[in-house]
């Protein structure tokens, strides 16, 4: 298969430029080929760019300018500025359907008063499947919260949580019920 049968190089270069929001998958569907095939041809013809083409000097100048204007602000703000200037691109968050991936986290700002808040959110529709204020941060408490959500919404295909000890029992439950070697429980930062 040669390149012209897939799509013209000039057109494709504009479609996959970092400022555009069309994914390779969507473009491949439009072209009638697999996304890996499209990506291979884009790389072969020098059209594919994973990141924005900003020179190191310009990048350094952008960061220095921002930091000199607002020296007390941190990395998150610098990243926001870089995204606004399209120096770096934000990855798109995508979950195929409801109950595919749930996110779990705890909030410990009220621990001084004996309150820990745990929440579970469906990654597809951002529905809060469970939110609870507890008096402790034990794994058994978090598992009970999770099981209440499972009874109401059904078990998720995958679960994501941080590396805290409170998530151990949920990870064991997910692996027992969904299996190994399929990212049943994904540990985040």
C-alpha cells in the first residue's frame, strides 16, 4: 500500500499538528486504515510530531519570563502557562464506558478533627459513586465504602488509587474478582 491511497501528506500534516485536537485514531478511521499503519506512514514521511516544535531557547525564555513575573508560583502554574502557549500539549482523558474505570482517593485535611473523607468516582461520566466521611483511614473502612458502591452500581472493570495502605484490600478484591495481568487495580502516584 502506498501513501497516496491512505491520505495526502500535506493534509495529514495539518490535521495532526499539536494545536489541532484530532486524534490519530479518528484520522485513521476517516482514512480507512489502522492507526498504527497511519502513524508508521506519518513517521516515514516526517509529518508525525508527538510534541510541539518549540526550541529550547524559546522554552527557557517562556519559563524564565513567567518565573520572574511570579516567582512564588510552582510547577503546576508553569505547566498551565506552557499549555496556554501551546508549548506542551495536554493528554486527553478517555474512558470507553461507565464502570470501566473508577478512581479512589482520600482527603485528609480534616484529620485534626478526626474526619477523613473518601470518594470514588466513575471515570467515564464523573459520577460520584460513593463519598463518605469516616473517623479513620483503615483499609477495612475504605473496602466497606467500595463494596457499598459495588452493590449500588456493580463492580468496575478496573480501579485506580494511590499507593496508600488503605487501598490494599480493594486491590486484593479487584484482583480476585477481575483477574490478574489486566490492570484490575492500577496504582497511581
